[in-house]
C-alpha cells in the first residue's frame, strides 16, 4: 500500500505543494523516470487502480475553482463496461486518470487521449499513463476554449511509456469519449464561441453552467460510429432555457441513447446523485433507454458504493435494452416530445411502492393498550409526588405546586376524553 509519505519520499519532496513541478521534471527525464517507476513498483504492483487518488483528493484537488472530485471506482468500472472494446478513447476532463485507468483494464492496447486543465493534475495523469506503458497523448489546456498549453506524447516502450513534448497535435476522431467534467462550472467566455463548429448545430450553453459545453465538445470528437459516456448532475436532464433547447436538438438529432440514474453519496466531497448520459453517433432507432439504479447501493460509512451484482444488473439491462418493472423503461420519441424533452428519470421509470394496508383494528388496540400504560404511569407518578417531602420550606412549597399542577393536568385530560 502506497502512502502519501512514501510518495513524497520517492519523488524527493517534503511538502505536497512541491509535487507537481518535481514529479513532472522526473517524468521528462528518462533515467529518473524509470528509476522512480521501479521504486513505486516495489511497494505496489497492482495497476488496476489509481495510487494517487487519496493524495490528490487530500492535497492537490481544487474543488473551489475547478470543482474537482475523483471518480469513484464503481463508476469507473461501469463506464469501462459500457464503453466496451475500442481501439481509441478520449477522456475529456481526465483529472489524474481514474476513468482512463478503468478503461485500460478492458483495453490495455488502446490509444488514449486525455485532456485536462489543471497543472496540479497533469503530472499525476502522465505518471498514471506512462507507468502502465500506453500509447497516447495528454493535452494540458482548456478544452472548452480550445486553448492548449502543452502536449505530451506517450509511446509504448519495453516496460514504460516514452514521453515527448510536442509542438503540434495530429488529432483524429475517436471511437469513444468518456468524461466526468466539473459539474455546473461557470463559463464566462462562452459568447466568444458562437461560431465554433462544436456549438453551431446545437447552440451555446449558458454562462452559469458549462455542462452542455463539455457534452458538445466531446460529441464533436466522435467518429461516425462513436459513443460517448458522460457522468453529469441530474440538472442537465430537465433544466430549461438554453440547456432545454440543446437537449431538444440532441433528442431530435437522435444522439441520446440512454439515461442512467445512479445513487447519491458516491463521491467523497459531494452527496449529489449523478447520472450517466450515453450518446451514440449512429443510432438505429429513435428511442431512449431510461434506467433508475438510484436505490442500488450499499452504505459504507459516509459514502455509498455499488456492489458487483448491482453493477452487473445495470450493465445487463443496458446492453440488452430491457424493460424491467420499477427499474428501466424504453421511451419512444413521442413520449419524449410529450414531456417537452424533459429527460428527468421519474417521468419514465415509475418506482412508486404502494404502502402496505394498515390494519385499523390492530392499530386501535395498540393505541388503547398504550393509553392504559400511560394512565398507569401517570398514577404512579402522582403517588410519588404526594409521597415526596422536604425540610426546606422553599423546596416543600415547590413540591406541593408540582403535585397540584400534575393532578390538574390529569383532571383536564380525563375531562377531554
């Protein structure tokens, strides 16, 4: 198990704020990079999860301005299963690579393209890819504004990826986009992009919430047969105004394949429930699959998690596009139109449970029994108050007042019956 202290020692730092700059310098030096990777592997050789998750969450995450939160393992697994076997992937807002690592478990030879704005996250993201010996590209920049600060190319080597810094990026369309973008991030510069090809067909998102900006950015990267899986807040399903217009156009252009509701409290620093929006470039039908998996979780301390059985159920229903009572529904385009393009899951999946019939006779008998017990207790308390006495004049006066008050309360109660 790799602790924060071990990470700091291997990288050669005393304080966490030193990590991004020092780690990046080591990564760009081949000899130091390989020594560092081998040292890490002495402590941990399980590459199926991100070793930096806790370190980043505790020391490097920027929740105020960038709204960063690492993607829970169960969500990484779900996304990887829905993505399926692909040769090329793009992870938009990849953070330190949690979703990408999950995807690599299914496709270790895939070409991975990661986009991330945070200079704190970039070194850990590159580390996570290079130690897993992948082919890919890491773009350090603002994907919404299409501004690139630096490009890193990773080339598969004998044991670890080789890392080069590029001037230009030869980007091609990808088979699959995965994304867990910052939720409801403000985008003050949105009006500058009214003629951007990403937004001309569907419209610009509002300044106050960039969720659809990330969605349309990802869609623009897909090949003709591509798929996109995005983890988003439920607001994208029903908010109106500009977002409502974008949603309507996405439905009418037949881009939305499925909407999946997930449990709340899956994330460490936010309790809000999220959903998966799944987009397809070449849908053969116009319906949309809705799945409500919000009740499928187990509680672990302050957080919730999904079991393998619950995840397998979700994946099976998704892959087979099944209708399951109180769990999933396939909505036609006409249903969507009748709901004014509102994709809020309860409109399509009825999870209402009829309350059990109340046994009135049994309930009344319970009430009568409780009333008898209360009367008995009141009688005992009244007797106790009468038996109490004190040599202190003030206390004796207070006891008599309590006796009179309590008896008066009982008398009024009897009269009201």
